[in-house]
C-alpha cells in the first residue's frame, strides 16, 4: 500500500508545486534581497528593527545559497540592530561554505543567526555553530520550546553567552514525547532567565509573549519581541507598545515556505486541497 502511496504523493507534490509556490508567496517579501530590503527599510522608518533571511527552495545549490547570504550581509551592513538569519541544513552543514559567509560577516561587522530546523538536524547545527564561535563574528541561535534537548542547549548558549531566539518550533521532537508548545516555550524561557545574555521572544501568541517577557524582565534579562513577516501582527504590535518593547521583524525572501509546505503536503495531502481552494479564490477575486 505504502509502495503505491509514495509515487502518488510524489506526483501530487510535483503537480501542486505552482499552487504551493503561489500560496506561500505571501510569507516572503519577494524573490530578491532588494525586495527584502525595501520591506525592511519601510519597517525601519516606522521604528522597527529587522533581520533578513534567504529561504531557499528546490533546485537551489548550496553555493547559490551562500551567494544569497553574502548578498544579504552586504545589504544590511551598517544598519544598527539587525542581523542575517541563515539555514545551515540548506548548505549541507558545510564548514567550508559557511567560512565564506563568516569571512564576509567579519569584514562587514554583521551578526549571523542560526535558524532552527528539524530535531534530527539540531546536533549538526550546533556543531557548526561551535566551529565558528571564536571567529570574531557575533553569532546567535534559535531554540524551539517543543524539544526536550532545548533545555541543555540553553545551558550551552548561557555558557558561551550567545543571544538566543526562542520559538515554539515548526518541527516536532522526534526523540521524545511531544511537549505542550506553550509549556515547552516557557520552560526554555525559565532556563534562560537571569543567565542568558539576551533573549528574543519570537512568537505571535500574545498570551505567551506577555508571560515570557514578564519572566525575563523579572530576572533582569535583556529581551525583546520578534515577529515574522507575513503572519498577523496587529495584536503583537499592540502588546509591544504596551510593554514598551522594541520589535524586530524577520523579513524572509526567496522561496517562501516551500520546503516546509512540501513536506507538510507529503504528510497530509488534504493540505493540497486547502491550498488549491485558496489559490482558486484568490485567482477569482483577482479577476
Ligand atoms: C521571528 C520568528 C522567527 C522564527 N524562527 C523559527 C526558526 O528558526 N525555526 C522554527 O522552527 N520556527 C521558527 N519560527 C516559527 C515558530 O516556530 C512558529 O511555528 C510560528 O511562529 C507560529 O507560532 P506562534 O508562537 O507565533 O503562534 P501560533 O501558535 O501561531 O499562535 C498564534 C495565535 O494562536 C493563539 N494560540 C496559540 N496557542 C494557543 C493555546 N494553547 N491556547 C490559546 N490560544 C493559543 C495565540 O493566542 C495566537 O492568537 C519563527 C517565528 C518567528 C515569529
């Protein structure tokens, strides 16, 4: 049965590619770093900080992805309070390729941030980050609250005093039983509070952000709110105002949620139907 399902799903993924791309396009600022910078500069003129990150897609080689990272560094160099977000599984955890990015970042004094990915990729991501910890470039790192290992990783980040972004996490913990997303997030916040150099509270869940910010501030830890371009943020911005917290917005560009969307599509073909419906309705309303 599975033998039949797999080619059928592969066929479905391929047919749905244009639909997925169209549906995902609202989550990125555009295809190019110039697109991302025009959004980022608009945000900056409204008092927001930002990070940009190239989201690669099928067919992007690691060398091509590194070129995008270097273009990103050049674009944001000299802009205070910003950094480049990168995805090291996309460059196959290559220290050689990352060295080019780090060299450029050192010259331009740009911070490099490690996004988190699947649980299986977490150890290689951490190892690569450790390789460059004394490179003279400021590094920072994402911890997903839903993984049990994030508590130990939090201690590592405290020991090396790297700024941390805490997220719920898009990928489940495959090694242990799943934790409640909010409880896991707050457990990581508690592990960092009073000890971490800086924590970015990256969530659109306003109840959770309020509590995380309260705990970090009570412990005297530097913290701020981070939001993702393309997700609803009206309530989050109102909360930031109330808490008098600066806000940084992650502005992705490139191929949208394509890698995530495709893997979700394979696991749950019903998503293809929802996307097709969204696509059809936006097509009809555009006409
Ligand atoms: C700046 C930024 C960077 C990111 N970087 C990464 C990364 O590197 N790696 C990664 O894997 N992911 C990353 N993410 C994505 C993140 O892991 C989440 O998948 C995504 O942000 C959605 O979760 P959320 O916390 O924003 O809120 P959601 O879970 O989408 O919640 C939003 C809404 O649902 C409500 N809600 C949620 N849970 C509950 C509940 N239990 N009870 C009642 N109401 C609830 C909230 O009130 C809110 O209105 C990032 C996100 C941001 C904002």
